[in-house]
């Protein structure tokens, strides 16, 4: 079982909180966005109980990866300004493609521009799958889009659907062209629930259409990995040990922590 943690930490000094979650949840792969903590300082905090974590060479300034295994098992495959792809090739385990993303914000890009960029990401992923010789891909990060937006669900975009049954079909044909599916379990994390946050990010302003709660932080899985994934192993976290990451009304607390909640999931590899 591999445990993954993604967190957009909003340039906050959250090394202790990150290390606490990593210890409590036995995180194997740590993926951070908007991380301004010095690499050596964060690595020292992660290893405060012993030398466990490694910091492979990162070619992406927006996304940082730390692992419990040596960097040679995390093979660079592709890097751009907002996307980092690694072949995770551990001994005696099936290789996977880890696609870490931090896509453009709604503060600077329209919904239309966000949607039109997603086909480029989709093409990059399928090309890297072709080079790897398999399609065991997992995409994780801050998409700055909700699961229901065009760039996520559109066939020419990421084509990520809410249903395992639908995703099991592998692909569908639109206008004579085949489009492969992703499965998006984050649909199950929209709206109120007694035992989890309402979303991963809260945004409010005085305009007519406002969702308030958003689930920008997501994980998408190719059908080839769905059998390795359990929905109950996916969590949006609102605490790090004794530190509450939320305000009394449930929203992320950007003073105590980040304006995003962390995302944790596991794959049985």
C-alpha cells in the first residue's frame, strides 16, 4: 500500500504540520504546491524521527515531491511550468505514472481558458503513457477547477467521470474518435457530510453565481488503477495532529494553516 499526500500550502511555514500528517498517516509520497519552505529545512523536519524521507531532484518550481524511498525509483518523465510527471518504479511492484499538477487559477484565467488548456494536459499524459508502455496513471494536485467543470469532464479534456462503471469501459467514441476515461472519486466529496469537510477550498464574493465551497484539489485514476483504489481511503483532512486546519465554521483557516485542505489517498500497489 502506497500513501499519497497532496497539499497546496499557500506559501505558509507549515513544515511541522506536514511532518505530523506524514507521520500519522505513514505517507510515502508527499506532493506540495506553493511551497516556499527551504528544501533542506523541510527534509530535516520530515526526518525528525529518523532518516526516512528523500528529496529527489525536482525540475518543476511549482511542485515539490518528497518520498520515503530513494529518488532512483522516481524517474523524471516530463516537466513543464505546471505539470510534473514521474514514473514510480518500485521493486516488485507495478510501475505507475504519477502526474502532479498545479493548474492556472481562476484569479487569472477564465473558465473558458482553463477548459481549453486541459486537452494539452490530456495529450501530454497519453503521450507519456505511450512512452511508458502502460496506462496506470494517477493525476493529483490543485486543478483550480471543480469536478463538474468542462475541462475536467469533457471528452477532449481530462474526461474524468464520477462513476466506476462508466470508467470501466475504458474509453468512449465521440465523432469517430476514441477518448480514454479517468475515474474521479472526488465527486463523492462534494457537499455536506458529517465526517468530512464540504470541499477543499472556500471562495466567496458578491456575484450572482458563487459555489462558496470548491473541490479544486483532486485525484484522478485511469481504469487500470481502479482495482488498486478504495474510495474510503480518500480523505480531505482538516487537522494535523492537534492543529486544526479549519475555522469554527468549517472553512480552511489561512491564518493557522493554508487556504486549501490537504488531500490523502492510498493505492494498493
